[in-house]
C-alpha cells in the first residue's frame, strides 16, 4: 500500500520506517527542511535502537521517502497519517495547531477520498475536531469529496520502539466506517499473520484507550512509590514487598519498580492531560490527580535524602556530588521530565557542584544546561567520581549495575551512595564499608 505520514518526530519516523519495512511505500513529510535533508542522507535525529538500519535499508530500497512537498505527499496515498507533535500550550493543554495545520494541508490538496489516521496522542474528541477542520477546508473549496478520520494511537516505548511497532501487543483502530476498518485491516495485515492483534472500536474509545493505558501504568508506578515511602517509615523493604505482591498474577511483576518517579515525554503529559479533561467535563478525578502528585513528590526524594544525610540543605554548599544517569530511563538520550533534572536543579540551588556521567545523554544535558562551572560532564563513570562526597544514581543503565566498588572507593572522598533505582544489594555494600541509601529500604 501507499502511505503518507505527516511528522518525522519520534512517532512518525518509527511508524514510517516500520511500515516501509513490511512492504508499504511510505512518504514521510515534514515542514522542517533541514531535518528532511538530514534524513535523506541517512542521519537519524533521535537515539533509538534499530531505527537507523531500518531507515537506511528502506531509504535505499525506495520504500521510504522524506520530503517537504505537501502536495506530492497528499497525492501519494489514500491513507494519510497525522503524527505531528502536540506540545503543551501555555495552559498546559495539548496544542493542536500542528495537527490542525496537517488537516488543513490534506483538505486543501486532496483530490480523491482519504483515510486520515490520527496517530499523535491527542485529547479525546480531537478526531472530531480534525473531521470538522477537513469539512471546513473542503467546504471552502466547494468540494464534495468524502473522507474518514481514524484514531490509531501508538504504544511505543522509547528505547524499544522499533520492536514494539513490529511486534505489537495490540493495534487499536477507532473507526466509524466499514471502509476505514477495511483499509486499516489491509495496512496492518503484515503484523496480524500469526494472530489478529487488531481491536476495532469507535473513535472516542480508541482515543481514551491511549490515556487509560498510560494512566494505569503511571498509577502502578506511583502506587509502588507510595508503598516505598511506607516501607521506609515502617522499617520494611519495598523490594521484598514488590516481589510479594508481583507473584499474584492479577498484580504481576511489571511496572511496580520503585524509584524516583516516572519521567519522559508521555506519562507526565498524558496523566496531566487526562486530569485536564476531567476538569473540562466537570468530573472530579481524584485518582488521576493523586498519581501526578505522588510522582512529583517522588522526584524530590533523592534530594531530600541527600540533604537529610548531610544535616540540612545549607550543608550541601560546596559539596561535590557525582551523578550517574541523566536520561529519564536507560537506552535513550531523552531527558524530558527526567527525575535527574529535579535532583540536579535542587543541588545547584543548594550550592553543590556536580560531575555527571550518562552513557548517551551527555550531549542532551549540554544542550539543556549549557556550559556551567558547577556541572562537569565526565568522560566515563569512574572519572565522575573523583573526589566526590557522594554518588547519586538516577538511571539504571546496565553499565552501572556491577561496577568495580574498589575503584569507586579509591576515587571518592567518601563511600556514600544514594541510589534512586535500587540497583545494588544493601547487604553487600554495607559489608564493603559503604553508606548506601536507596528507595523504600532501611539505610
Ligand atoms: C510509555 C509507555 O510505556 C508506552 O507504552 C507508551 O506508548 C509511551 O509511554 C507513549 O505514550 O508514547 P516511555 O515513556 O517510553 O513509554 O517509557 P517507559 O518505559 O514506560 O518508562 C516511563 C517511566 O516510568 C520511566 O521514567 C521509568 O523509569 C519509570 N518506571 C517504569 C518506573 O519508575 N518503574 C517501573 O516499574 C517502570
């Protein structure tokens, strides 16, 4: 099939490359000419395992094209994906201007029936807004052309997006017409050969499914973080409790790892957006508000532990703190809403100086914070420790899991670790003379 995808951001690019790889002819279109030029030369603007090879292969095979030519992109295919960003506006609500600009482009360039597929994460009801926009644009041209609007939310995890796309747990299609369902069925046929993973539903249910999935996952995380805080105050070990509850298949082991709270471009934004939707429809949603509140508080927990340990915030002045991990989770360079940022900014505020190391997010850190005297980016994880008064771990990168503790002790001014991800066994560290403060476990 021929497909057009508007937006070459994270979602659009992964979607385009994967759909090309299973045999479709995909044209990706973006307003950013510089980005399109770089993509055409095989340069991938994001860090995502497997994506570069996929883009390269399909680009050279001619199955994947990148362009800024909107008219050509619209005429290329009967199916037009909208995968542009929906950044928060000044009130924190999803800004639909890019989504609507794409609808405008499709409406003013289409000469045949189109199935318009909304893939961006958008508030419930947005597909209706897109429909209204298309109707308005076609009306202006006295056009009687028909179209369908489909909601097809994505469920990609950063760092595993290619795999998630190629091996989906489910594909959600919210469509109002038989024709749209048939088109989507054909499009996703390569993913459904072993068993059909597609769930067809009405448009609003598809839109709400996206928010419900992310809000439930976020709820699991806030829940276990709340239990971690109980455990700390009650002399229990949250890791034991985690295993104890996870053994019940109704609860399960996934997504109940305590830590510094969830970050990234999805959970914080989506939970807040659902909260905003509640307000808009006049519904009181205390659970959603609490998930967000617990998460915000959890992001400060490592700083609180550090300040308490040193005897108060004012005692942090002049301290040298090493930070391992800047990305919001492993296998990505993304620092959006990363708990590390809350810690870093609070430590600066308190007058500490920081030496940080992250396997891939260093450039991103430099972009966000620029060059500052109190923020050194170290060449490797051990170099970050030289003369440090403490180490704070913010991301559970694989390479932090089994370090050489002897070398660490030699480099650091004192044997002190604050672990926001619970990656070490407290017993072992204690035996080796470390002070080890983690989440939801007795120090
Ligand atoms: C999330 C969802 O997992 C995807 O299914 C969804 O498609 C995506 O959002 C989206 O809406 O686009 P992502 O933000 O990439 O994906 O990251 P996750 O792997 O889900 O991690 C989110 C955060 O939760 C991270 O900060 C992670 O450290 C934290 N987390 C996760 C925990 O603190 N504990 C856990 O047990 C699991």
